[in-house]
C-alpha cells in the first residue's frame, strides 16, 4: 500500500453530508497542490474525510485555507 502526504489549499468550502443508513459524517473537499519542482503547475486532488475528522474539517476550514492530508492510495 502506498502512503501519500499532500499539503495544499482548499479550492472551495468543504461539503458535509451524512450517510443514509449509518449517519456517518462524510465531507468532500478538493485541494490545490502546487508542484515544488515545476513552476506554475498545480494538481487538484479530490478528497473525502469520514466521521469526526470530516466534521472538524467542515466546521473549521473554508476556501483558501491550507491543509495537510495523509492517506493511502
């Protein structure tokens, strides 16, 4: 399994929803991550956070805020 660490800025406000059956919080957001070795290139990464982590992201972060995310591919 591959581990990934991304540091970027939110492209829009996170979207908080709750799963129909379980009621688990599901937050969707997109990060703009600039490449340090290539000038003026940016990758836009779609992310999903679940549970308490997702609720916290939706509550405290807005468009333009910087965020570090770790996960797996």
